[in-house]
C-alpha cells in the first residue's frame, strides 16, 4: 500500500506492474486516472494549480485506504496525487487497487476516489482565458460521496 | 492563548497569508469564535472568511465551528476542498 503526493508525473504501466507484483493472488487490477480537462464550461483552461495540506493530506489518504481495506478484500492499493501547476491532458491523480476478484477491486477504487474528493485536503485553482478561480467542491461529487454512507465531517459541506 | 494558524486555497491567496501564530483573547473558545475574531481585521478578512466560503481543520481533522480550541492547537482555514 503506497501513498505519494508529488509534483512529478507518474508512469501508469509501471505503477500497475508494481501493484500486480505485490501478490501472486492478484486476479484483478483496477485503476482510475484523473486528467486535466481542456475546457471548463465554455472557458478554455490554460492550466490548473494544486496545493495540499502537508501532514493532513497524507493522514487523510491513509484513513481512506484503511476504510477501503475494512470494506473490501484487497491485496494492494496505490494512490498518487500530483501538486503544482498542470496543463490540459496531464495526469492529476491515480488510484489503483488489486484484489483476488474484480468486484472488490472495482468498488474499492471508486470508493477511494469519491472519498478522496470529499475528504482529502487538496485545492485546485483553474486558470482560464477568463481569469483565475479556486474551484468549489461539485454537487455531483458530494452526491457520489453520499452513496457510500460515510459518517464524518468532510471538507466540502457546511461547517455549521 | 496562542494558536497556530494555517491557510490554504482561496483565503491563503486572497489574504496573502499562509501561516501565522495568533495570541487570542480568553473569550475565544471555539473555531467559530476564532473566525469571528479574525473577521474583525477588516472588510477583506470578513469577506474571505465568511461562513459559506471557508472550512476548518483542527489539529488536522475536519471540524465544525462549534469545536473547542486550546492553546497551541493547529487550526487550518481553507476554501472547500477540490482535489482529485
């Protein structure tokens, strides 16, 4: 199980090969890669800037992965989140899961990325042709999070 | 009472502050009190730290405004998270 927060890009094939090699029982590998889009609505994205809360972001990811391990039978998890300035088409985030069976690998991968978006302290600032804007959590991300029945204070809802 | 403050995202940029140590008066007991106290710094602070614009973590755990703060706590103030 590994967590990395880094400015450098990652090699998806190398990451999956390492995860696959972690156990001879791996029967299913699932990966999600988040990429920088080229348009935000009608506005062309020039770049995005990502920052995180050092210390808390690592702890939050560890907690999310521990919760995934409690819910599904997993053989390995790899999570990479990039920070700094990224351009359209670049990779932002990787979540990869290994399990004996695909059901566990699929569900855990989706759970981890949904949970990450609502509880891990990362912030995204978009630079478009219209200017600069810090993004708010999307309603659609909150709805995806709610499906997993997680009872905790997240970084997106109202703090009242 | 001394509190270690950290800022991330929009308020960090707009208030041009990433960290500071503040010495708050004794009547500041909760995160909500702390935010109110910081809003008194001026119009820009009141605007950027409005309830609907910020979230907080207390000692690296997401927290509500009713959470009690103690001396030397680490309080982070940030815009809604948007990673992934």
